[in-house]
C-alpha cells in the first residue's frame, strides 16, 4: 500500500515539474536562478579560501597542489627503485659471469 502511494506521489511530482518546466518563463527563471546560485557559490568559495589563507589554514586548493607534488615524488621514487633493481641485477649477473679469482 505504501509503495503504491509512493509511486503515485512520484508520478504527481514528475507531472507537475514537467508542466512547470514546459512554461518558458518558469524555465527561464529556473535557469537564471541556477546561474545566480553558481555565481554566488564561486564568490563564497573564493572568500572562504582567502579567509583560510589569512588564518594560515590549508585550503582544498592547497591540499590538491600538495597531492600532485606527492604523487609526482612517489612516481620518481618508483622509477628510481626500478633503476636500482636493474643495476643490482646487472651487477649480480656480472659477478656470476666473471671468472673466479684464486684465494690466497
């Protein structure tokens, strides 16, 4: 019974939304409101980032920049590790192929 009521409610809401958005003036108003909200959010984000900078608290942008640097360093460490492994393998192979020296 509850499921049936829920489905009917969904259908009614969808129908009302479709009718409202079908009207040009309502659609234009919704679009204008969304654009204004996005612009306000951008200003708010910028102001919060400025405040965090003044308080010497890292922002999301600072975190993202640091994350990129850490990932770059991590890649460099992996590359260095691979090169070291190759050098050690080559050194080991050279030791095995070299003639044995007599011990004194």
